[in-house]
């Protein structure tokens, strides 16, 4: 995988320096885990980037904020999977929150391919996320009474939309801008619009919006 705007050998050091400056916790005894798990992190990132049509396959630009946001999630999640290193994973979570204004906890299992298209104001709960998931700014996926949504493959959340509680977002559903889906289901292959009295109105996706952003969908 090509790394743009930074020598590949300096990526781990770059990330550590950001932690020192933005999350100055002091204890660096766990920083070596970044070096250990960087190859797996980059392999996961490469697979994701290569499936996104609007990005150049096989290329990670450290100065592309959305790619770097995704990288920090993968790094924290990979270290959590392998080491359960709470302190370091929390630091990486906080770093991502400071740099990109996103709340994406390291324990959340995002799919192999997902696209954050403007990270500001995104909050993601420990829900079930299907592959080829796309989310825009100021969106929330959250729990209601302790129950989180199930999001199937190929779902898009447009800006300011909300998916909460016991909701099933079916395959290739698109949640239009500003729509709230709370404790209800969507129709597959349809765009969900807000109807009267908070109901949902479903219309066909005539443009196949998902294929604009992802390869092989």
C-alpha cells in the first residue's frame, strides 16, 4: 500500500507524536503496540480504501482527513482485538475525536468496507453494521432502552439523519437527509424520507446511489 505525504517508516512515530501532543497522558509503555499492529491495520485500511470508488485504490494519504480518521479507527480496533489494551485504545479514540470530531469507539465492529464522508458530528453506537456502509456528517446511530439498530449491507445515512433503537435498516436502504428512524424498519432498496407525524415514506432509488461511491456493489 502506498502511503502519501509521509514516509511509511515514519507513520508509527507520527501517530505517537500526535498522542503526545493531543492526549498528553505521560505513560508511553504501551506505544510499542502501534508498531506491532501497524501492518494488520494498514492491510485492513487498504482493503477498505480499494473498495471505495471515490478514492484511489492502494493509496493512503495521511493528510486526507477522512482516510486518516478511518486509519485511527482501524488502529484502535486492531489493537483492541489483539491486546485488549484499554489505555492505548482509549488514547487513540480520543485522538480521533479531537482531530475529526467523530465518536467511534474502538470496541465497535465496523465492517470491512465503510465510508465516512465528512466526519464532523458523527456518533456511532455499538450496533450491527453491514458491509458497504456510508455515513455523513451530523449523523447518529444510537441505542434506545439499551437496544441498538441492525444495519444490513449497503446502507447510506445522509447528513443529519438518525437511526436509533430497535430498528432494522434493510439491505441497500438510503436514509435521506434529516430523517429519523426510531424503533422501526426500512424497506430494502428504497430511499426513506420523513413523512407526516414522523412516519417514513419509501421511494425507489433510481440512480443506484451506492454504486457511485463503492466498487463491486
